[in-house]
C-alpha cells in the first residue's frame, strides 16, 4: 500500500532557530499533501494544504511566515518552523492524498515530535 | 459546518468482548467517511472508509463500520476486542480535499 515517510521523528531545537520537517510519498506521486498539528490528547488541527508547484493554502489563524511549506516535487513536501519558540513544541503530522477519481484516500506519516527549549 | 462528532472521550471494554466506538456526522450531500487509529507518538493508520455502496464496510485488523444514513452515524465495531486494540481512534469526513477529524476516542481494552 501507499507509504508516507516523515523525517525526523523527533527533534529538539533551541529557541530562535529553524527546523525543517520532510514528508515523502515513497511509492506514489502526491500532488496534494497536508500538514497537521496535534496537541497532547487532542485531535489533529489542519495547518495547511501543500500543493505541488504552487503556494500552500493555510488555514485561518496559521502564520504562513512562521510555518513555511514547500512542495517542490511530486513526492516531497517540507514544513519549516522558523524562529521556533517553546509554544511551537508539538506533534506535527503530514499526510498525502493518494488515489484517483472520487475514491481517493489519505496516507499519514509517522509524525514529528518537536521540542523547543 | 460539515463535521463529525465522537461523543465518547473513552471507551473501556474487556478483552474478547465486542467493541463499538461511536461517530456521527453532519454533512450536506453524500458523506465520505473514514476511521483511523493512532498509537502513542505515531501517525495515523487507516482502518476503513465509506464512499458509496454497501453500508457495512470491512477494514483492517478485523474492524468494520456501519454507515447509517437515517441516524447519520458511522460507528466503528469489532466482534472481539484485543488488548493490542488499545489506542486513540479518529473518525473523519472529507470536506472538499481536506479531512475534518472528530475529537478522538481513547479505547482501552483490559485483559
């Protein structure tokens, strides 16, 4: 089946630095990928929709200059958390749309635990 | 707004007993519904989806879900629970290109 690889699984960074998270579709092409944020014991909050070859579409309230998304190829989307602060600490999960027509689904990466100290 | 609701924060069941995790939906038009499971510090694993067709959908790991249009429900079921089924379960509905998730239900299966 479809596989999405997310890297790194864990990262600790200092306040003020930037962190890049990669999301790769391994055996299929993904024109659309999604980035979510999940707080402890809570549901997934969609941050943005990543579109191959064009700008990402951000959800209301998400700072696009803080959470930079690049989707330069059909198999790779990246999320860069710029000038990270402790409040950015969270679990970030990507997913990729896979399948054609109306019957498409979503495959998720294994998530990235970001801790900003 | 198009959404799903998971009315139970937690479901407890004894190993070997049947389990049900509830989900109701509120959408206009035909709903595309999904169930995912999440283990601690992991991403989401796909269990099953309803797009159209049979109301009873069979999925991974012995799970199934029944689409009920009159009750606007899509409850997840398994005839015999395993301790390893203990996890966080999410119901979701496709809205446009996006998935909108319920709040999640923790399933605890005790031996």
